[in-house]
């Protein structure tokens, strides 16, 4: 993830800042930010939903296990939302969006730590058992490695650490992408039979990587290119789903891939799959980018007048 501002500028801005500027719902000038306040409030919604379900005894016969799964699911969801901040800031020319990235990242770390804490509670704080399970079970091992990575990123997300690490901060925080891969693999492995949501999250991750590639390789950001990117992400998601089931359960990859085409061949909209949601999400971004670009573009008459003056 790219730094919010350069370290030199950061150092001057952080000196003698009043306390109110550190509040999560204010900007760096200490003013109330509706965007930050909304993001901060939304981060508490999954936890409140979980507490309400626990209070109403709606977590089933194994409430601790269900709570572990839900906090893990939300960790991945918020992680994907965090990774979407940078490309969305560029695609929608929304510079203020970068202000909530650190907050979302800390939210990811908090839910990941909650995920581990609930697992330890479920194990009755038997630390020997906890450690042995993490070591012996592959999906727990990679999940724990991803957690350590998230903690490292969270601990170095402060302005002071950005100044101290300099260019190394950028290198460290670029590790968020392999960390996300580990988290998605952990998500899929622990889901066992039904990997619908892990595939969906993985497809959205692929879409975000493709957006990152467009800017990295300086490709034209136009509606046809974005639409093609959305369809490519959907195709890659379908291939990922087919390959996963083929490797883990022996189901024919071709049959799974065909299932993704049923919505086109038979217009069976009840069989919508993760690949379709990924493609639709990408097309929605394409439409939003087009509307934003059209709104930002000056009227034709004004462009003609400006061109005449320049001539």
C-alpha cells in the first residue's frame, strides 16, 4: 500500500497536533469527517451483530465455533474492502477515501485478533493444545502467519513508524497482498466443502489486483478496458472455483465451469455463482467510473470556448 503522504511532509503535520485531530471521526485538521465517522461506525456493526446473536442464543449448538467463523469471515471481508481503497480512490477520483484506509486496516487486525482470542477461549486457554493445533494443522498455520503479518502492518501504521522506516515502510506494507493470499487460503481450507464465499472473496481480490495492474502498466483507464477487466476477473474466478473443486474433492473441473455458464445458456438466474458476482461488481465499478468521468468533464460548449481562446 502506498504511503498517505511523504515522510518529510508527515513529520511537519504531526508536530503539535491537537488531541481532537487524533479522533477517528475527524480529519487531520480536527474537523468532523462524515466519511471517517461512517467508516468507524460500520466497523462495529459485525461485532454488534455477533453480540446480539449470542445474547439471543442464535449461534447454534456450538456458539464459540460459530463466533470464531464469523469473526474470521469479517476479517477477510474488511481486508478486501481495505485493499479496494487505493484503486477506488483513483477510479472515482475520490482523494478523501484514502483517509479511511488506515482505520480499515486496524479494523482488520482487531477482528483477526478477536478471531484468535475466541479460538483460545474455545480451547479453554490450553496453550499447549493451541500451539500444537496451530503447528499440526496446515490451515491454522497459514492463518496464524497471516495474523502475525496483519499485526506487523498494524503496529507500523502510525505516522511515527512511517517516518522511521522511510522507504522500507512501503516495502513492508506491500506484504499486505501475500498476507491476503494466505488469509484467503485459510478461509477456503477451513470452509471445507462449500467454498462459495472464499471463492467470491478471492475473485474480488483478483479484480483488485487487475485494477492495480492497469495503473502499474499505465494502461488506458476507459470504460471498455474496465469492462474487459471485469469480465476477465469473472472468468478467472470461474477457473479458480473449478480448479479448487477438482483438486480438493475430485469433482470434474469442466462440470463446475459449465455450471458458471448455465446462467447464459439457460437463463437460470437462480444458479448465480461467485464468478458472476465478481463480474457484476466490476461492471458496476465501470459504470460508476464512467458516470464520475462524465460528471467531471466540462460541457462541450465550454470545451469549445476554451479551445478557441487557446487558438
